């Protein structure tokens, strides 16, 4: 009878050990699923910011195409943003250069408001797909291509979007 009781305890010990292993394996699975969920959310946020940067880049190229004279005379090459210009309310009182300054002011404010640590630059650049950040955009001033460069920081790190416009 004593050996029968000890084999029952031994079997109960194995069942308890199996249950513990099952709980550990299930916990690891849940932790993995939670990690996948957080990665998915961060990739989704990054995609949203990239989409906003794309829209902002194209918005600036549309502004330049709407001001062909300003674009032709080089007013969009590193424009000095002047938010005090009234070109936005009455474009007839501004020169094409002043309109470029007003466009730059509005665009830079939009970039800063819509992207985390958002900054941007418009410049003549023969190799547009370079530049560390807006402080170091690597604009070489060579060629006829106006590069619109946008930088921001998200959960995946530093990001950049570049589009070009030709006068």
C-alpha cells in the first residue's frame, strides 16, 4: 500500500510540473504577441508620419509650381521664411520673391506642427537624396533641380523624405 501511495504522489508531481511548463510556454506566447502588437503600432505610426511628410513635400512643390515666376528667378532656393508677409490674404500686393518667402513660412510651420521634430528645406541640389538634417541639408547649388527635403523623428528613428521640382 505504501508503494501505491508513493507512485500517486510521483504522478501528481509530474502533472504539476507539466502544468507549470504549460503556463510558462503560454506566458512566453502572450509576451511575444504583445511585442508584435507594439511593433505593429510603431510601424503604423511611422507610416502615418511618412505619409504626412510626403503630403507636405508635394504641397511645397505645388506652391512652387503655382508661382512659376518666383521659381524661375530662384526665389525658392533657400527662401528666407517671412511669416509677416500678407501675400496669403492678398497675393496681388506681393512680388514673386515675397510670395516664395510667405510660402516657405507657411510650409515650415506646417512641417513643424504635423511632424515630430519636423524640419525642412528647399534648395537647388544636384544630388537631392542626401542631407543629415535641416541644419546640414547638403545642398550643393548645382543644377536646375529644386529639392524639397523634410526630416522628422519617430519611434523608428530619424527619417527623411525628398522630392524634386524642375523649373
